[in-house]
C-alpha cells in the first residue's frame, strides 16, 4: 500500500519531467527533414492541458523555468519562451476558473485562443527586443499543426490523468 502511494507520487511528476526533457533536449517536434512544413509545439499542449486539469502538477514557476531553459538551448533572448508559456498558462487558468466542466471542444477552442495570444506576445517581443528574423509562414504552420495534434495529446493526457486520480483515491 505504501509502495503504491509512493509510485503515484512519482507518476505525478511525469508531465513536469516531460516538459523539462523537451526544454533541455533540442528535441522539438520539427519533422522538417521528412516533411517540409510539419512542426508542432508539444510544450504548449503540455502547459495548457496540465494547467487546466491539474495545476498542482505543473506550476507557473516550473513553466517559467522551462521557458528559460528552452531559450538557452535554442538561442533565443532570455524570457521570450517563458513569457509565451506563461500566457498559455494564464489563459488555461482563466478558463479553469470560468468553466465548471470542460470537454475536448471547449478545451480545443480555448487552446486556439491561448496559442493566438502566446504567438502574439512572442512576435511583439521578438520584433521589439531582438534582431532575429521570424518566418510568419513557419510560425503559422507550427500553430496549425499544434492545433491539429491537440486532440490526440488531449486523449493521451486525459488517460494519464485518470491513472493519477485513481491512484490518488487509494
């Protein structure tokens, strides 16, 4: 029984470990070597889903720090990814406080709003505080495929969340 509770505590850190792994490794989900336009941002999906469903698993401090790590690894000015990630977290927190019961359709629609404001924040900051060129076409492809893959990851994370909740009740 005690072994089961400690295992569930370790399982609770799964989304956080995945977020840090994706931030530390340069493994972004860019498949441009295989397909010219296929890229998506799984970090945004992780941050949105877990900030919406279980904010105690993925706090804003971890989101900010993962963004800083991502900026260092990718070579962006410090804080650009962090602020974009925090905008996604802010939108999901707002949605969590304003809705009683969420479904895939409401999560998908509000995720679109979160990505829009996140990308807008990123573009404004990059244009004002950096000389790095940003391809709007690549950014739109990334946003499109992130939205397309959101339901797939939503179902996977929802199953993982149900395992965590079942273990929490024991």
